[in-house]
C-alpha cells in the first residue's frame, strides 16, 4: 500500500486520506478474505500524517490476521503512538546519512524500539558519500542487536550515470549480502518470460485507491468502486526485462536455481534470518560474485570519427549543453535533467555542479557515453561526456528561475552551460 504521495514542500499534496477517510480504508482492507495478509505500507514517509496513521494503526491492530510492515526513516516521535497495540506492526527503518546524521538518528531509533515497535531491519543505503561511516554505524547498531541490511545503491538521483562500484563497496556487499540478493540487486539477470508466483499473492494498492495485481500491467481497478481485480492462482511469466529486485519478488521465481527455501509469504523477519544465517556461516563466494560483474565495454568510435569535424570545437576550455530548456514545476518538486559537458584539453570533465537561486542543489561526477558528440566534433576523447541527474528543488517563490549547470575540468577551468528555465506554479 503506497500510503503517501508527498512532495518536500510544506504545501499539502495528494495522499491517501485526501481520497478516503481512515474508516473507508479500513472497510476496504476488510474485504480481502485471506487467512494471512502481510500489508506493507510505504511512502513518502507514512509517519508524516501521524494522526491519520495512528487511527489507521488502531483499526489494523484489531485485524489479527494482518501483519503490517511500515517503511520509515525513523525520524518521528514514538510517544504519539504510545496507546497503539504494536503486536502486529514491524518497521523497516532506513538510515540515509546524507539526510540525517547518526547522532540524531540513533537515539530516536532506540526510543522507537523502547516504545514497543518491532524493528527487524535497519537499512543502510551504501552510497559513495557515506561509505566511510559504514563500520562505525554497523558496529553501533549491531551492539544494540539490530539487524543491518546493506542496501546496494541503485542508479538514481545524482548517480543515474554511475557504471562501476568501488573495491571497498564490493567488499562490503559480498561480505554482508547473500549471493542470491547480490545476483538480483547488483548483477541483475534477465527475468522476462520466467515463471513467477509473486503476482499470485500480491496486490499494489496506491494512495488514490487504484489497485493492481502486483507488477502486471493492465490490471488496475479502483478498490472503492470496482473492488480488487482477480488474482492469478498460478505462476505467470515475468513482463519485465529485469526484476524490480525487491527481496520477496525474486524469491517467488519458479526456476531460480539459487533459491533453496520453499515459497512462502516472505516477511522482514524471514529476510533477516536468511541473511544472518549466511553471515554466520561466512560462506563468501567472492570469486563467483566478482566473475559475474562485467565492466561495461567502451565503444570503439575510431571508425566513426570523420576526417573533417561536422562542428568545430569551441574556443572555451570547457563547454557543453543542457538537454532540457524549460520545466514547469510545483514548489520543492523533483526534476530529471541531463546534458553533456567536455574539456578542450582533457576530453572528459571532472564534475557538473548545479545551482538555482544562488543555492547549489547537486553535483554530478559520473558520466556516460554520448557518441554523437564525439562524432560531431571529430574527437573520440569527447565521448564520455553525458551527464544526468534527478534533483529536489529548494523552496522557490512562484514565477521563473534560472537553473545553472557549471562544468569544471581537472585543471579547475569552469564555464556555465545554457541556463534551464524553471517556472514554479501553484
């Protein structure tokens, strides 16, 4: 159940209780006539709307056949939920060091646990900017008997163009994650057409009441006006080139030889138990894991480079372009932008720094191939010039603003790329 659609602004955005009150959500959930239900609530941050969530939790606590998992950042006051029966609730708490420092996160986490919430998993999102904190954070959490899951970084946000992981990152991943989880989260095998039981036992319920059969396209209905769609009671062929890679999803594949346990309603505790067993055994098959990580081959552009460039290289030491000239957004929205940037001397650049309204909001340090740029300028060393990122905008007044990408090369030479106009509307 995707509980919220919240922007980062202080303005109210559509979320579950804008569409239906708590009692209607509870009434809708009662119509699922199964002996055992695992309801996973995600967001957004579900605890932002603490009053309605508290009322929902009180209602769900009376339905003893439903066990509820809630994804949260753990940054809220547990005292508000002191009178809620927590026996059927489990929290999946994510620690993002770039969003909250550990000295603030840790005491609140302990307070949440001391208030009676079950916390089977703490997710540590392994990213370049927080990898140096890993040993300290892992040790502190382990001493308090928390299970720490190592979440591998997926290509998103400022890391959309990231192609390789560092040796330190790979060492942590192979030591703390099972081969099965690394296979699907890092290596990402093809799953299209493979039989899978996940749709036979899963619905996706959205904040507006739309409900679909797991990851099967074309099955959506409105829960409140049409009821849930029929669910298949057998394995169905995966529709996607690669599994979305949630732990309970690929564990439902019928033909996966790495699966050693029977199919079941896979919970957070099941995942924690399986990973902890692997860590106790210490059966790290590093040779197999590393053999599956194949570097992305660089395209040889030499045959494609014309003798006479289509376009002369600019006189500027660094140069480039932004692909999107204009965005219409709401306050504090998230946007996806891209472009290319090159150095006359070095070919590749060091980074692209992005600012708006005199505030820096992002830095891109990973680049991807744009062979058309190399061909246009007649220089193969300009190929790895593509950049892209997803960014949250800061609070901006209504009207138009200029978002400026600034390119910097290895010598510190810099230049602003053409500005991107951002229009903030109601």
